[in-house]
C-alpha cells in the first residue's frame, strides 16, 4: 500500500484499533511520551502540552467520574465545548464505557441544542461554562431525561444561583482524584459510536448514526491518500462538532501519532499559525478565503509593481504545478521560481507559520481563484468531498494527482457512481448506520443494496475524478461548511405580509443574504410609514430601506441557528413571474435564473467580503 511505501509504519490499522477508544489505547502503548496535544493555558498565559500517557491518566479520572452516574452502554452523553484536550478526555472516557457521544456546536442557538438533547435522550451534558447553562434555563420547556450537567470552568459569580441545581456540578468537584486503569468495553466495531445532527432540507435536524468502524475505516482510507506523518503538527480550529475536523483533524492524527495544537480562537488564528508553525492544515474554504482577501487588500494598498510581481509569481508557480502534474510544459519562466519563491511565496507562507507542506479543504466548494493563488505560491491545496452521512470523506485530491476544479478520486474502499439525474451515489464501510429514530428518512437516502444518495449532482471523468456540478436537494452550503435549507427560512420571512417573494443567497459565500420582492400595496404603506421615497435607486434611500427590512427579516428568522443569520438584503424592483422566466409553470422559483438576472446586485451584497 502507499502508506507503507511512504515508510509510515507507525500507522494503527482498523483491525488493531477495533474501536475509536481502542485507537487511543493503541496510540498510548506505541507513543506514550510523544506530544499528543498542545493548548494555550490562560491562567499561566502560555502554551502547554500533554503526552499520550498524560492524556491517558486524565481520561482515567473522567472515566471514574462517569462510572458514578449510573450510565449503561448505549446511553447518550453530549459535549458542548470549544476544542480543547478536555473534549478528547471526555469523549475517550465515554466511548471506553460504551457510551454514545453527541457533539453540539458551541455557537448554536440554545433552542436547537435543547431539541438535540431531548431527541437523543441525552443523560449527561458537558458544558464549557456556567453561562451556557444559564441560557438553557431561559427556555420555557424542560430538558427531559438529563440527569447530570458538568461545567468545565469555575462558575462565574453571577451564575452560582442559576447553577444551584442537583443536576449541575463543576468538573473540579465531579472529577475523581483516584486513577485506575482506563476501561475499554471492546464492543462490536459496528456498534454506535456517535450521533451527529445535521441540517435537512426541511424541519428539524436529523441525527446521523456513525459506528466505530464507519469512522475508523474512513480515517485509515484518508491516510492512504494524504500522507500524515508522526512528526506532523496540525492546528485544530474547526469545531470538533464538525465531522470533517473530528475525523481528519482528530482521529487521523491519532492513527499516525501526529501532534494536534488547539487554536485559541479564529481572531487569534494568525498569531497561532506563527507560534505553532503547523505542517498540515485542515479547513473549510472560509479560512482560505480570508487569507486570500487579506493578501488582495494589502496588494491594493501597495505599489503597482508589487501587484505585478505577486501575480507573476502566482502565474509562474501555477504553471510549474501544471507541469509537475503532467498537464503542462516546461517554460523558460520556470527558472525564475527560486527567486520568486524567495521574494514573494516565502513571505506569504511565513504568515502561515512557514512550515506548511499541504492544506486540505472540504465542507463546501473552494473558489478556483483562491485555490490557484495558494497552489501558485507553492502550497498544495487538496480539495475533497464528503458528507456527515459518509463519516465524512468520500473523495480527495492527491499530491501527485491534484485536479483543483474537481474533488478528486474516491478514497480507497469507497465506491461512487452516478444515479438518476446524475446524483452522486456512495457506497462503502463509511456509510452511516442510518438516522436516529427516523427509519423513513434512512430509507429515502440509502438503497437496499447500500448506496447512499448524496443529493449532489456530479460528473466523473475518464480517470475517475469527481466534480460536483450542482445540488438536487435545495440546501445552501456556506463557505464555512454549514448547511442551510433555504425553503424553511424563505417561508419564515414570507410570514411577514410585506414580503411577496424571497430568495435566500449564500452558496459558497461566508454569510447569507436575501433578495426580496415587496408586496405592491404594502410597499407603499412601508415607504410612507418610514418617510421613504419609492425610488430605491437613490443610494441613501436604498440603504435606509434595506436596514429596516433586515431588522424585520431578522425577527422572522430568529428561530434558526446562529450560523444561518441573514446579514444583507436587496430589493428586486419587479415581481418574479412565469412571463419573465423567473418562475416555472408550476410557479416554482428558477433559482439559477434569478441569480443570473441579479448578479450585479448580489455582488454588491458581498463586496469587500
């Protein structure tokens, strides 16, 4: 296998690990004194580290505490914290006892988290701070079945009263001082390991059930195409509640013995990159877009020669890349690369720590323009494709076979083919067990012979490279990887009679916007009420109207997750109809036609972002 050719003998196989907690156990035995995790300690104001053996000792304490909670194998426990070593300690301790771990997004609305906790009948919840629990207490509905709430950080002074509850305890009091051997049930690898809730096309999120074997097989297959080495350092900043980060940025490094450093925050990411100097980075497109935007902004402020030199370096670098991939020819300009690398590429790469040898992008489509800049600067960016229901990776580009416009070839052990309407179908050991308590939804996406319908439209070239060309299901995927069902939000906005027609926008963008058509009669009332003229071509009038409309829209969509917040609004000056080609004969919105017609307006909504 390729991993053996790369000399990666330190990799733990699926059979050796058996379960996800078995993977950790095997890593401790192989690399007890190697650095497993780095993290920033705000108390001492410095970066600290844990070896694999030290992590194992901490896990033992968490496990002793869990055993006192009268939990049995199969019970669900949830964690709602930012990435940190304690996240891993809790999960590993729980899985060793046969418990099913449910990750929750820290920034999600408390209403959504409550729905998940109730739907999965969570018995124990781990929170980062007491302020989070105070948010749960603001809801009128009781959280059912929750026996224990553990707060990691010390209670804030103004939260003590709210947390004075028999269910609520600080981790400091709850964790055992006694340490015993970490237990491993060594249950069936096909048993349920985790339930990850993901947004559907309508209604509430569905719980994706993944087994130990689902995730282990996916991590091992990833390592056969993306060479992660024991000496690699990964900077973890995507939330561990995101399947991409959990598999590729947590289990994959564990499988090979690499070190993971937890970033302090996204605003501090630039500093952390320089401090940690990672060798591999895993991210959704939004981070690469931010770096790209920063580069472009700096170039725009500088002299014209600097812009020319940068663009020339990218062009030469990308030409070299195409030549190395066997798709281009050697050019005379390639001899200039050592100088261009020193003058241009190395300075940009220095801002990213200076040691990156490759980066991966997934969760949403990456702009070819952004990809071209990174590759042109000498940093391989490998785009892949996956979904929570497939643990998540399905396809990935390789260093030696990188087609940036595609999402690469299927990873080993995973089959893909095109189904009806060119829908991408997926089959392999990574395909989920099904949706929690939702057999109808499971049957709707998994065929009797095991093919998972991704709902994405794709093409496959003669070499097997997969390119995602569209989406059968109406889901907007933001550049952060978050998925938003537009019809639900559009319906919520339309509850206000001022709005006649609406269309949500945000595919591959960093935030959501909306195009609206106002009801003709109510439009006049609206304008008169706020003292606005009807001429929205006037810049000041338009801005004022859009701000007021955005407030109305925000109120109408308040029940949706935080990442689904609408940031901008634009008013269309004419209704969408069958006659002007923007509606089908059955009065369904032709989204692509609307996007095409209002392209300039949409670009205005995202100008500068």
